[in-house]
């Protein structure tokens, strides 16, 4: 499914409402950025399952 946006703010708000976690947010935000650089248009091409960024070092960082 290909989704076009009028600007970056609209796209980022849509991503924030659509995703389930921060990893998915990062993947879609990077795709949005890449698409704009190479195509000049803000859009996402959503697959059935969204990729996710994970940490493999096993450590947890807490915000304080």
C-alpha cells in the first residue's frame, strides 16, 4: 500500500498513529526520508508486516 503525504509533519503524525512501537516508527521515518531525498515526494510503501529496529547488545537504557 502506497501512502502519499502533503508534507513531513502530516507524514510523521500518521506514522506515530499507525505504528505499535518505537522500532517501527524509526523504520518508517527512515523510509519517508529516503523516499523524499530520491523521489522528491513524501510517501511510504507499507508492507503487510513493518520492519523493526532492535538492539542486539542486550543492554537496556532507561530514561531518567
